[in-house]
C-alpha cells in the first residue's frame, strides 16, 4: 500500500470518527473520486475498522483510534515542523519525560545527538535512543498498548512517581482550553497526568487538527502554565483561546 493510500485511510478514519459518513462528501474533502473512497472504505471494512452503510460508512465499536503507523502518515509535514520548533525549547543536560504518540516520536528522533536523560513509555523511540551514546535512557515498564506502541498502567505509574524531570513533552488526541488533553483511555490519562505533575515544565506537541478536538472520553488536566507547539493551520482565534487558558503558543512554519 502506498504512503498516499495509508494517509488517506487514516484521514478517512478521523473523518468518520468526527461524524462524516457520506461518500460524496468524503470524496470532495480528499479531492478524489467517489469510487476511490468506496475502495478505501471496502479495504477498511475488511479489517473491521468500519462498517459500510448505504451511501457511506460508520466506525465499528472498536475503531475509535488509529494505529501509530496510521498516525505517522497523517499531517507528516506539520509534525516534523512542530518537532523542529520544539527542539529549541530543550537544553543539553535536561531530564525529559517523553510521552507516547507520533508527534513526540518525530520530536524524539531529533534528539539522538543531544546530551540528555530521557524517561519514556514511547517504545517506538527505543531503536533510536539505543544508538545515542550521550542519552541516558529510562524506559517505563507496564502493560503494552499496541495502538500507540507504548506502556501504561500501575507499573509505569509507580516507577514514574520515583522520578522528576525538567520538562515533559506530551501528545494528545485532542487539546481543549480549560479541559486539558483528551484521550481514549483512563489509564492513558492517569499516566499523562503523572508525567506532567513530575515535571517543572509541560510542552504539548499538537498539530492544528487536534486543537479543540474532544472526541474521546478521558481527560488529563493541564497545569496553569504550559507551552503548546502547533502548526500554521491553527487559527488566530484558537491560539488566543489557548493563550487565555494559560498556554504559551508557538506556531511552527511548515516547509
């Protein structure tokens, strides 16, 4: 399957999750033919991600989240721009807590030549950090969450309570001013909340599509002051509302 198809499939799942179910509407949104959308939906239905309906499709009960591979294919340029902008917020010698998620994974890959202590549950980054001689790595154990290739649960929480960090670099399915980080799982937000509590500073990496998004059921409140790194797709109004809620907003240009 081509990268273009993978990205379109991931975007289709996000659109369906947001309530868009009509084939013609989806075709206009993605600038493809209706027959292409039907083929994509047929492909997704084979994996039980969606259920076909007359004129469109809906998500199945267990398809609320895309996989890490699918998320890496979505908003790729934006995520890389956010990662590059966030690097400027890190100082050599820092202790960092790195959350799971595709944008944090893009950020982590840029740290290989920095002198840092890193605490993470992001298993996708381990092959990169294992080759970095100037990084002291602590991996949080726990239960494996395959959709995000991360660990979570009581073991991860208990280990993290014994550590502190200069900065926590966070991801989220959604970022909503006044509410915090939105996720699908209560164990996820328990660990995310602890990551933020154990850090002097919180940095959230979220592309513009995540801002104001509140489609999941679990929430991790943000501290009174925090930093958001997003992309140029974020509107002035979105940035203003988040700034009013305590965020220092950094907008990364997309190359």
